[in-house]
């Protein structure tokens, strides 16, 4: 699973929507694309979207790391990126991250046990406290880097689980 967040300037909405329309049509036809959706943020109390910008999230599923990498390098994907940059459509760079399948209770319990046994040593490197009330966007890894990492760990078409922490991709379990 690839999740991406795009903070689009209100003035960049026409370019973003037109470029997205083209990208969606092409990406959904790419070999290995199981899903490629784009979602706008809905109004709510803690929304990120405001008078100056709109938040969009993309959700992608690919059958292999190779298929994802082919998409990232494809002409339609590069054209999408170029259109957004040339027209200054975004507030800042998009946040793109790779994720594994949903975690169940057993997997969450294992992650909790691992974190307890680590004793919070990694927390010493993290400054400040996290405030869940404040909007946060922390990229785990760039798509190209994560795709290369995932490709190196891909085993017989099985989906790998990415165990991620604030410091970035820690390990793949597959």
C-alpha cells in the first residue's frame, strides 16, 4: 500500500485536478495496479484544509515492488509531477509512504512487546512531545527509496509488512 498526501494551493486546484484525472486514468491501467484512488479531505473540526489549501490523499495498491517502480518511472507519473512543480500547485512536497496490510490484535501485541523490550532507548533521540491534537505529516520514506527497499525484501509475491517508527523505516517483515 502506498499512501500519499498532497497539500494543494487553492490557486493550484485546476492544474492538480486535471493532472490527477490523467494520472488516475493511466495508473489504473498499469500492469500490477490493484487500486489507485484519490480522496479529498472532508470538513471536520481538525481539518487541515483551509482557505489557502486543500488536502488530498492517494491510496495505491500494487501487486509487486517492480510494478510500483514502473509506475513511478512512467511518463504519466513524471508528467503529473512536472505539472504540479511547473505550476506551483502544491504548498510543499507531497508525503508518500509505503505501508503493509492492516495489523491484527496479535501483530499489535507483538509490536507492543518489542517496544517494551527496547525500553524506550530510541525515544532519547526524539525531541519534544507529540501532541495528537496538532496535525502532523511525517514521511516514512520516499517512494523510490521505499520501493527499492521493498523490492529487495519481496518474497514470492507475498506482501511485506513495514514496521515504521518516527525515525523512518526500521525493518521489513515478510
